[in-house]
C-alpha cells in the first residue's frame, strides 16, 4: 500500500538584488516610517491602536467643547466666553505626557529587547542617524498630536463666528504661526526626554514610568522649594528648573512675548532668558547623552 505524495518542491534559488539602492538617506526614511507606524499602531493589531488614538480623541475634546460653546452662545451676552485659549491648549497636560510615555518606549525598547541594533547598524546607518531619526519620528507624532486639536479649534471657531470665517481668520492670524512654533517647542522637549528615558532599558513599562516620575518629581520639588521663599530671591531659580513646566514657560514667550504675568517668572528680570537657556540646556544635554550612548553601542 503506497501513499500518494501531494507535496511540491519549488527550486527558486538565490538571486542578487537588482532593484534601486537608496543608500543612507533611504535607510533613514525607512527607519522613520517604521517608527511612526509602530508608535501609531499602523499595520498592527487593534490593541496597539487603542491607546494612541484614544488619547488623541481625548485631547481633542476641549476643542470640540469650545466650538460648541461658541456656537450656542452666539448673539448672547456670553459670546466672549472661552473654555480654553490657544495658549492654554499647547501642552494640554496629562494626555500629552501619557502619549509620550506610551509611544517613546514603543519605538526604542523593542530594538534593544529583540537585539535589532546590530542588524540596524549593519545598514549604512550610524548611531547619530539612529538617534536623530528616532527623535524626529517621535517629534513628528507628538507635534501632530498637539497640532491637530488646534486645527479643529481654529476651523470650528471660524465657522461659528458671528462675523464670518474670514473676519475670524484676520482677527486671529497671529495664531497661525504662534501655534505651530509653540507646539514644536513642546514636542521637541518631551520627545527628547522620552527617548532618553527609553534608551536606558528594554522594558517599556519601566521607561514610561521613569519618564513620568522624573518630570513629576521635578515639578513637585520645584514647587516646594520656590513656594517656601517668602522674599522671592530664589523663587525664580527653582521655578526655572521645573522640568514639567519648562517648555510651557517658553511657550508663553511665543504667545505673549514675555513670561506670563501670573506665573512664577512674571515680572522678574532675566526670567525669560533663564527659561530659554535652561530649555536649550536640557534638550542639548539629553541629545548629547543619547548620541554618546548609541555611538558606544554602534562601536
């Protein structure tokens, strides 16, 4: 009794690659695209899409509410009421921090955990390329996360404005350049810190927790130390080192041209310069540490 074989053998052999060769720039773009897709859950299971897209929906709620209030209060005594302003909407808070805490580890930690770095660096990529591409990918995502709700707010306000859309656009034209710059300032800051935290571990939960804890602890310590200074001599110094609020201080410069009058640096000589210098120092130092770490891994 013999069994009938139904298998088939395909002898395809090995063929050299004869397609286009993109080189180093194409390798960077491929790494950038892969990082963005992974962070947003694209081409992944629905579970990977829940958190980023849910947080984006949550952060858009204030814009929708503000537009709804503007529509309902047209031609009433409450028509000047604003639920949230463009300045306040930049760096919206908890949702943005959670978004970075979730996405930064997700685009860094798997490379270390699955030992993908030797394969990545086998391409025409350097440690500097890797760091800059990863930071650029996360910055682009965080920028979109912070900018899209502003688009909803601006377009919605323009449509419901009593005097017409064009009148609203002309009256609020400064926000067209202020919002992108302010959002970019916040996005770069949190992205660099998020990638830095994720570079020290291959566990995503630990990386996200470290990112949040460092910012929150710095905020609490700064508030305690600055609040205990009755004469205000050292108050501004401790307010500057509040890592959580630091990008928001620089944001105020974009919208107001000075520190917010009701803030801890308002009315203090050199407060704006100190905020900008500290911001650049934090971002620059974080990038230097990242470049050093991945240059060492590369070699």
